[in-house]
C-alpha cells in the first residue's frame, strides 16, 4: 500500500503546480510592495493621490494647464515670500535642492524610450507585412477595446479605473490564486480550441508575405 500512496502523492503534486509569487511577477521592488499593500501608508497615499487627481480633473473641471499653472503660482509665491521673510528676520532660506537633470538620467530615459519605440516599430512592421495574423488580431481587438472604453468615459476616468484595478487585482489574485488559475486554464483551453478552428478554416488560407523578398537593386 505504501507505493500506491507515494504514486498518489506524486500525481497530485504534479497536477497542482507551485504557486507563483505575485510580488516577484510585479518586479519584487517598491512598486510591488505598494501594489500588494505591503507598505500600507504609501499605498493609501498613492490611492488617495489618484482619487484627488480624478476629482480635480473630472469633478472640479480643472484642465492640466490650469492645474499646473495654479500649483506653480502657489509654489512660487510661497517660496518668494519665505525667502523675503527669511532675509528680513535672519532666518535660513528655503531648503531647495539643485534643480538640474543629470546627463546619466537623460541617457537612461533615452535608452528605455528607444527600446520601447523599437519594439512598437517591430510590431507595426510585422503587422504591416502580414507576417503574424494572430498578432494582427490581438492589436485590432486591443484598439477596438480602447475605442469602446473611450466612448464610455473620459481619459481621466480610464486612468483612475486603471489605478484602482492596479491596487485591487494583484492582492486579490495573490489571495485566491489557485481558484483563479483553475478558471483561467479552463478559459484558455476553450479559447485555444476556438482559435485553432478559426486558424484551420480561415487564417491559414490567408497568404503571408514572404520574408525572403529583397529590394530591387
């Protein structure tokens, strides 16, 4: 009976994959800590900031230019009167850091932007040449979803909804990962079966552009 029990334990262990670390999937840094509410104070602060952002632009009716102008006006006025009163009362000046952007920071941002732009251009190149029909359908569906959502609510509302989802879905998935994975696996099997049927009937019959064609010299 012992070997049978060992086989059952081994089989059950193979059927249930180990839990994935959501914290590691999110990068394992400060951002992951905030999204998983491991830093409660910072998470609450960021969520309240997103709520204030939504209230100012969506409810109060501020535009980005007017909000930036008002904030800069208030900041400049406070710093100006602080410096004047400090010089009259022999108090220390406002503790301002060196307001400059280092060349290293600019280089990192440029490299990161270049990588993302090259990836987008590569995707657009493959879609334009018809090399990847699946990718084409995914992009079309994604753009359609964006257009549909933008017709229902404003950009600010979409950003706020995305922020709320970012602070709720990761922690819920981390708590109920086993049940969610089971449902997602079942859904993935159904969608994969439907896609294979569509691919066999329609997509495989679409002629693809040959990659071996070279420019005429």
